[in-house]
């Protein structure tokens, strides 16, 4: 058994609680959960629980959108060749694909798409690829999920006679002088602020489609439907771990549900080949579908995934899924070998406030994945570095409550490249500067705590109350979960343990009874006696039984 943790019960305002119960028609349990999630108005809670596609805001609320759309429209009118430069993770590949697919449908001409191998090139909008666009007669390049700080590359493109539209969602530290579309240009409370790269690309498509419609572009053709893109953009949004608020909530709500009957042939084949039970569960997405899509970028084969997405129905059947499965197996094997070495050599750093792991020749596209594993293991900020020819390529990961990128930003002159998100970022630094970086990390103003974090309980309930249909019907609407929309942590009381079973000698499965009502509670990686009287855990719908169960976080004996 692990050591006891402090439980802190969140207490909502009594007046607000009554408002949600009496005016909103929510049960006391659901009212507490919603208020503790931050909802102050019944109307906003309803919009979150039951979103409509019409809730999507006007993309022209994003600064620079109209200018970018007008420039893209001019290219379409002139018949100019278009280029797309995308990042090689799932977010960048999906965003590049939907933009490519939309432009191909409305013009009949496929844009030139380049998705560099991150293992060879590193992250970024690199000027070495501009001559390829130039040779193909491209006049306008659109980046996807990359380029927000690429001042030199944008200037080089201009000198070569090409213009650039940057679509990106990374933190803006240094803006190029060009067309820029980014949710980060909107206030933090804007529904667009946390869009991922594919989400920004979808916003650009929506803006372009609306603008072209108003100008009579679709007089002789039906405007392409955008609904089919939601399943892919939802996967990209979940894979990139951006907050599931605003537009992201709407995209993932519908995209998650659309995946039970996917439009894209590659997703159809992948789901069938994995023998996944419908409707899909969140575990299916996070542990089966997304890792297989992500594996291509991890192994420097992002362009291959793009090509699989861009093929027609006949070309996809069978063969594409086998390719994905082979790449995924290769990635698992490689990751296992590398992780064994990293895990062994970082054990001595467990007491460090920031873990700095420096290794030779780790594939760059796998740095983020491995850094995230270290962060989860030590629950501390992590910088993982791969040394290549005098240069150090790195990936940083921050746990909840720490913005390591912001803390390092005052020292940005030490880096050759530095940028990304609050919780995930990349960097490049000279090998000889690593000692200086190590000293900076030691002196960063971080709280050094080895205590187990407290559990903040959204509501206290019983098994019988939790299983009321009016509560179950709302709980079914919550998924998918993610950053900014975590599953509610509930404290269960007043139950009897009907049975206690140990699975694989490391998990505990309780059957809890409350009168005539029963539910299962699973305590992963813990062997626990049945003499418990309180339980804190997260409710979820079992995909096979379609019954509510509890994923246990802690117990009181």
C-alpha cells in the first residue's frame, strides 16, 4: 500500500449550488461537479455538456485570419501553385492533410506537401526546403503546426519570390513579418486560444470556405463538407494534449463520437484490424489508435502517414494498416531499448529538482515521448538531450503547475533554438553550453517537494446516488477528457465490499454494494485489503459492459 494522502473536498457556493439545481435541473451531485469544474452559469454548463456545431465561433475572430484568407483566395483566383509545409507529429500531419484535401477538392490540383524527417532535420520551418517549393513554381507556402518563430526562413522565402502563411499554435516569442494565423493571438479566454495545429488549419479552412462562398466561388460546385475532418482533428487535438476548452471541446466531443462510424477509410481499416468494440473508448484512442498514428513521426516517417491519409479507398485497404502496424512494432522495440538505458542512467537523478538526461544519438522524434515517461516517473520537470556532431537537441516536459519554458526564456540567448508549449517544448543548444544549462537548472526557483500531492475531491457521493440514471446520463456526456477537462474525482462512502479480487498479483478489483446497487472499482498497481470504508476515484463507462465503474485513486482503511 502506498502512503496516505490528504483529501481536500471542494465546497461550492451554496447559492450557486441551488441555482444549478433549481434553474438548471441538475442533480446535487452533477451540480457540484460542474461548479467545481469552474462553471458559474447554467447556460455555459449546458453548452459544454451538449455542444452544437453551430457553437463553433467565427474563425475571423482570430487576428490575421481575414488577411490570410484573402491572400489564399488570390492564389486560387490566379491559379497559383500552392505548397504546404507541415510538422511531422500527428497534429502537423493531420492539419497538413485536411488542408491539402480541401484545397485539392475545390481546385482539382493537389498542393505540394513537404513534411520533413524530424530525426534528420529537427523541429522547425527550415529554409533548406524552400528551393524545392521554388522549383515546383509554388507562389504561396502555408505552414501547419510550425513556423511561428521562423523569421529567417520567411525572409528567405520572400527573397525567392514566395509568400508564406504561418498557421501554428506554439507560444509566440518572435513573429515573422508575414501572414500569421494562430489561436495564441487571441486572449486566453477566447475559444480559439488553445487550438492545436490541426485545429488552426481547420479554422483556416472554415474561414476560406466562408469567404469563397460569399464571393460566389461555389456557384457551379457544392462546397465540401467539413464534418468528416472532425474525427481526424479530434485525434490530433487529443494527441497534442491541448486544453479541451472552447473550440477544442466541440471538436473532440463530435470527433470522438464520429469515430464510432469513421468517414476516413484509413481509420475504418485501423479500427477493424484492432478489433475494437464500438462505441470506442478513450483508452482505444490513447493506447491503440493515436500511438499507431504517432509512430510514423517518431521514426521519421511522417510523410508516409500523410500519403496513407491522402490515398483513396481502394489503395488503403489492408496494406496501409499493415504498414502502420509494422512501424508501430518497430517504434515499440526501439523505444524499449532506449528507455532501458535512460531509465538506468537517470536513477541517480531522482533527487534533482530538474532531471537533465544527456545521451548520444537518441532519435530526435522520440525525445518528447521519452521525456514524458521520465516526467511521469519522477513527477518533476525533465530535459532530455540527444548529442549529435557537437550539437545537443532536446525536449522538455513540465508537470502540472510548472512552466519550465517560461523559466528558461530569460536565458534564451544560450540556446540556438527554443520554443513550444508550457508543458512541452523543444530546444537546440551547443554541446559546450550544457554545463551552463545544468547550473541554470540548479538555480531555477522551483519548490522542492517530495510529498504526495493532495487529492481535490469534486463531490462526495454514494454508490446508489452515483448510479441514478439522471447522473449517469450526464456522466456519459463528459468524455473525452484531457487537460482542462479532467474526469471528476469523487469520494464514495456508505458502501460494503461484497468481494475483493486480485488481478495479475498487482491490481485490486472491488465489488461495492449499496443496498440493491452494485458497481466495480479497480485499483491499478495496488494490492489492497477489502477493509476499506472510503474510496476516491474517477467514474468511467466500461466499454464492454457499458456500465459505470470507478478507477480508484486512493482509499481509506
